[in-house]
């Protein structure tokens, strides 16, 4: 099968997850520097929701429910099925990451950031043979996004 290689050790999974998280956060930060208007538009809805009366529920959805459900669907199911088909691992990663990015409906820089995030999450899932490292990275990047939006919104807008 295409998943015949041995799983990474816990220490390698953690190291890969940390590097992946830094790459994702760095890409998002660069997007905000080079395309501040698009970055502001992408975060405006989240800022509104996070400042609503349901802010804690919204934050919980963003940092816990969305990452778990998206990883189970996009990496755990879709990527796995496509990777084991004639499509192969690389095309499966590109295809599922592109579809996942487009469904987020962000600006072009935001969509590129989400696409690159999808590639990192696919690689982490593939290398670790477990969905949980990609869930952890997805949760971590969403936590960083929520904290950034809540505490640095003045510099975003």
C-alpha cells in the first residue's frame, strides 16, 4: 500500500508539527505584511463573531471543533482515499489542499495560505500515520489566529 512506510516516532512527530506550525504562522504573517487589505477583509468576520455575545462558543468552534472535523474529513478521509487511488499521494495532497482552501472563501493571499497549510497538514498526516498530529497543528494555528485577531485587531485594521 501507499502507507507502508513506518510511522514517525513521537519526538519526530512533535518536531515536524512544530516546524509545520511555524511555517503556517509565518506564511499567514507574511500574507498580512504584503497584503494588509486582504488580510483585514479575511479577519473582519472572525473579529465580529469573536466580539459577539457568543464569543466563547465561537472561539471553541474555531480552535477545537473545526480543526477536528476538518482533519477527520479532509486528511483522515479524503486525502487517505485519494492517496490510495491511482491519483497517488502527491496529487491527493495537492487536490485536497486546493479544494479545502477554496472552500474557506478567503482572498487570494488567504487562500494561498490555507492551501499551503493543507499541504503541511497532509504531509504531517502521511508521515506520522496518525490524524492527531495534524489535528494538534490545526488547533495550534487556529489558536494563534484567534489570539492574534482578539489582541492585535487594532494593528490588523
